[in-house]
C-alpha cells in the first residue's frame, strides 16, 4: 500500500482519513522497531483539517509497537476540555502537539521522540546539527535549537514556548530532551526523522573520536541541503517500503 500524500480536500473523505490513520499507525510501529521511542511516552500527531487544528494523536501510555489505526485519538487543538475526556491524552502530548497544531498550520505531521543518538546530542552543551556529512548537511540552517528546557512539557506555557523556538523552522533539537520533526505528510516527516537520527549518530560517533570535526563551509552546506530537496519523492518510496515490511510481518497496525 502506498503512503498517503497530503490530501487536498477539506473535510477529508472517510477513505483519506483512514489512510492517514494507517500511515500514522505505521510510523509508530516503525519507530518502535528502530528504537526511537521511550517506554510508553513520546508522541506523533497528524493534522486532518485544512486549518491544522484537528489532529490524530496516540492514546496515553500505549506502547508504540501495539498501536492500531482505529485507536488513534482525534482531537481538536481549540477544545479547552480535551484533558477532561475519559480518553484524555498524555498531558505533555497535549501541551506540545496541541499548541503546535493550534499555532503552526503548516506543521501537518509532528513527530516527537527521544531517540538514542538525537538525545545524546541533545545532552551536549551545543546540541546543534553541524554539517559534517551529507545527512547532517540536509538540516543546515533548517533546524531550530532549544536551549531553554524547563522540565516535563506538561503545561500550556511550555508548549507555547516550544512553538516560539520552532519559529519558521520545520524541526527542532530539544536541548536536555530529544528531537521534534514536522512536515507535510507522515512519509516526508518520518523520512526527515530517519535522516536526523542518522545525522546525530554520525556526529556522536565523530565526537567520540576526540578528533576535530571537519565542518563544511556555509556555502557548501547550503548547496548540499538544497541538493536534498530534489530527492523529496524518495521519502514516499522509503515509507512505502517500510510499510510493506510491516505488512509482511504484522499488518495489525492497519486495523
Ligand atoms: Zn519528550
């Protein structure tokens, strides 16, 4: 089954909404397989209305490896009573994703995890993604860096603060915390998260040698980042191949 490109209709047809549920459920299963998740925390969301305010989110305290398309919560970021629902989401999921979907309509898909290498980099005094290879240069000047960690993000103001730090960037290195990646579709955003963790892995390994980094000059890093933009369709081929692997091993994500 092909990955869903961002639908253009609003409201979505029932089939489009179901395909978005299936793609997001696949992303949870794949993230668990790649060890990007943390226990039953972390959260992925996907806007399903044109204004971005209505979005899908994982249920509270559910392990990524068990999530099914039909179980994803459908929330409204403008609904102040959301946390009073019997199936209320995790408070930090609501504060981070609810605020981003309320304030940044362009962020259709929002993936937040504490992956091993991204989080190790986030623990450094300088958690920035320096352009030292093709993968890290993909993010040159395209990722915000938050150095204002203020404890568990389970209060409204912390969500608002993270929205301000994200600004016009699509992704964020969250100092003392983890990573946050946004994009137009689950496939594109998952692909960016994949390459961000790969870039972080390379940087952590390079730092671990104790040798000085060979950071690209600004012009070369920008040229490399722009080069990546012509490979955007690869994100869909990547995600479709990963979904096909799930279909072979455990297709229950799509139920
Ligand atoms: Zn977190």
